[in-house]
C-alpha cells in the first residue's frame, strides 16, 4: 500500500546525477537546432503556442513529440535533439509548446495539443505517429481517445507514450496538484484509462525498467485496459533506464524505441 504519494511520483530524487540532465539536454538541443533550424509555426495567440517543425522535402509522414514537466514546466526547445531519430529516418518531426498549469487546466492542454497536431498536419502529408514523455505521455495517449476532437484523427496510426501517467486520480494526493487543480471529476475525465481508444490505432506504452514503481504500474495499466478495448497494444520496459535516460533512445534512428514509434 502506498502511503507517501509525493514520493511515489518523485523522479529526480531517485536518479543519479539528476541535476546534470537539463544542462546536457540544453547542449544537445542547441546543437541539433543549429544543424537543423526548425520552422516555427504559431497555432494560437499565446507565446508558448509555437510548433518547432523539423522537415525535409517529401517526408514519410509526421511524428509529433510532446514534452513533459508535470504539465507545469519545460518548453519545446529543450527537447529538439529527440527529433533526431525519426528525422534521420525520413520523417518530419513537430515539437509543440503549450500553455502550462496553473494558467490553464490539463483539459485545456489536451485541446491545445489536438489543435497543434491539426495545424501541423495541414502542412505535412502521410501517417501521423505520436510520442510523448511523462506528462507528454499522458497527452499523446489522450489523442488516442475517441472523445478528443482531432480533425486529423483518421491519419493517426501509432502512439508511443513514454513514462506516462494514464490514471490521474493518484495525483490528487500529491503536492503536484497544487498547480494542476485537479478534482475527482476532472482527474477522471482526463484519464485515458477511462476512455475508449480510437479504432485502428496501435499503442506501445514504454517505460524505463528502473523507474519508480508507480510509473511501471501505470505503463502496464493503459496497455492492459486498451487491449480489452480492441486495439493492438504493447507494454515495454527498457532495461537499465530511468525516467530521465529512457528518452535518449529517440535520438537514434535504429533504437528499439524509435523503431516502435515508426512502426506501421
């Protein structure tokens, strides 16, 4: 039984040299952006509603990556290097920013992401595959729910949420919720485990094998439930990886994670 819910959803305290990751990501992201300057596409009036699009001529399709930060921190430029794997494999990669909590609700962020996907989908043809990390894992799984208005949903083929949270109710017992302002009702409404998946999509829930037990449980949870709703699902645990190291595989076009993301 869990008695300390803040600890259950704490990541950095259990990751060696956790403070070194953001500077490393900043350096990698800056180098990737310098070599591959993105097109910056606004999809709303707020300064955070910008999409970074990395695309060459005639891409195979569109990958959209959604960043994490517990819906209340981080922004798109920090994650640019994670586009490398899909980009080198011939896909266009879009990384949208979004307005954060507590300025808006998680439900509002969900709709922002749908709007961003529709915006960039109007510029890039082909299938759409989604990946997201942590809170971004929740958000891309929400795109696979049939209650979210997404005009480009018929092009959505594959979703790979990484280290996501799919039942938000446990967060009601954490300090994280000070910014999220979730209630029992809103947590339930924004939890993919209580939704029906869109027909025809495939889902691979991905997590680091060395992550906190709650993230391992959540990873299995969505894959288990959506299997029972009639879509193809998998749950994978990347050996020796934690919440911060697990996403590095997106930089490699031949990694198992990138292969899972780009699979047809």
